[in-house]
């Protein structure tokens, strides 16, 4: 870890993350060609999103992940009539029987373990490990979660800190909190975002709200960074327990773990607890408002889809949910590694 949580890296590791997630592009493209014949179907007749997903037998979430990625690859396009069709390059090279068809070449990867696993995820609409009603790295009552076991919770929490330690100081530098009293970091993991904000704002206090095994790591980090006197680690269930009082609530890389109704529920619970003038900060990677890209976020969405119950969302989607919760939102403030902060203010 850096010596100080507000120390900003000299480079943005976004390109490393892009290479790391690149395999999801291979898997989604191969599945689209060999399993679902997406381009052949749309070449025969343009279809709306719902018509396409019905034909290929996918629920909304997996269909959204697949179509967003193919649009971001510039292989599908949304027409003026709101129907989907193949782009010129897809029509020439990915429609079976076309003179320059490359479908069989793409199909060389069709039986690879990654592609078969992606197809299974798309068809089941369940993240890895949840076919038996368990869950890999998310917690909700009734699901067996790695975040309830000390060794796995520590491993995954510290692994996620590899990204957070790069991004947290940028968030602390770009989001003004000098007028705030208490920051609530929901699902805060190591607490590194809260810690960076505490070091940037000496009068601020913070609460990291997470599972008990995760908070063991956060408590250690608070001591290491010298803010344990201003940071409280509070164990709880964000779905059922009362939301702790705070005038700023941070949801950093939390909502993308959950499907749309759960995101609305969590935003509503946090917003209800805020005082007038309080802020809800959504820190995440945002898709374009038309859900057509960008490609790095579309592939991140595929990764989330495979391991969590959610996907990446657009700022437009979040703005609707913030408005429903009585919050007014503004522009996205960029941080690092394709992320940004969207603030909602309670009137």
C-alpha cells in the first residue's frame, strides 16, 4: 500500500485492466456467432432488443450484456426505428453463407472452456457459483457467500484493494467533502475510499459498513493509515439493517453487483436516511447512456455478469433511480480506471 491514502499514481492503469478483461470479448463474440446466430438472425430481419432476446432465449440482463458488447465492438447497430441490425463488417464476415464469411474461423473457439462457461452464464442468468444457490463474492441473506468466511473474505477484500488504492486518492481529491460531517462507506471493504477521504478532510468522520469478516481488514487498514480514531467499522446487512446516519453516503463499486430492482432498493434505502442537502455518491464505471459502449466498460459488464448478480449501468439509468429516490443528480466526475462519481443531492 502507498504510505498515504491520498498519494495519486502517476499513471492510470486502465490499459492493464483492459487487457485483463479482454477474454470476455472473445467469449461473447464466439457465443454470439456459434451459439445464438445473432448476426444471421438480424441480417434476415432487423429486430428490437426484446424480439432478439426472445428469439435467442435470453432474459433481459444477459441479453443486455451481450448486445451492449456487440454494439461496442461496432458489430451491431441501433437503427433509426430502434431495431438492431448488423453493421457492414458484421454482415460481410459474420453472416453464415456470405462470400467472405468467417463464422467457422470464429467457431474454432466454440468448445473452449471459457466460451462454454459464458454460454452457460448467459442461458442461466446466474453468476458463477450460484447454480446451487450460492454466490461467489456478494452477500445477501439466504446465499452462501465467500464474504462470510474469514480466509476467502480477506483474500477477495485485499485483491479488490489493488484497484481501490489507485482510484481512492483521485476520488478524495476530486469530490469536495470539506462541509461534510460523516461519510458512510456502504460495502466499503478495506475502507480505503473512506480512509483517503479522511486524510484529505481532517474534520471528517467516517463509517465503513460491511460484513464482519471484511471489517477485520478495514480495521487493520485504519490503524495502518493513522485514522482509526475517526473511522468506525460497523457490521451490518445493507438490505435489512437500519442505514447508519451520515450526511454523505458512498456507494463505490457496489451497485454493479446487483440487478436493477436491487439497485433501486439500495439507492432508496440510502436516500431515505440522508438529511436535506445530504449527498449520495455513486462511484462506478458507467456505460454510455445509449448502452452502446464503450468497449472497456462493456467487457467489464460481462465480467460482473459472470461473477455477480448485476452488470455495468449507464449514468442515465442511475439518474432515473436517483430521481425516483428524491435526489437531484449532476454530471459525472471522472476518477481513474474508467470510473467516475455521480452525485445525487437530497432537496
